[in-house]
């Protein structure tokens, strides 16, 4: 399966880019804590989609897609925490939430598709 043409993977990459752009404004003291955690989490989403597509069985693929989905929910929570700490504006928060919702829908659809294979 050629993952680089999958809409879910492309949208996850957009999310990761958005995360990097927004976290550039986080306080420097957060660089090795929340900023790093958020970025690792964002990277995990498209990475696990790719890894899942490289697996031999649908069961293995679905396993990595579930990891990706877990990272997506984790990322969403971390941005709620960043909003609570006033590290991000409401506009940036809404942009992230909108893109995470897009990724959730696409990822759930892809998981359902893989379950039918």
C-alpha cells in the first residue's frame, strides 16, 4: 500500500506542520517538556500510519493505526493543557482542534476500511 498518497497520511503531515508552527511560540522553559512531548506525539501520527501500511497483515496494519489514533487523542489533550496554561491563543487552539478532527475522521475511516480487507 502506497501510504504517501493516502489522504489520512497527508492530513496528518499537515497537522504535524501546524503543531511545529504553533509550538515555536511556547515558552523556552517548556522546550524539553510540553513542547517536546507535543512534537513527538504529532510525529507519531503520520509515522504510525506509514508503519502500519508497511506491515504484512491487516491485523498488523490496524494495530499501528490504533497507535496513531491514540497519539491523536493524546495530542488533542496536550493542546487543551497548553490552552489552560495560556501558551496558545484561542485561534491557534481552534486550528489544531479542527485539523485533529479531520485526522480523526479520516483515520477512523481508514481503520474501518482495513478491517474489511
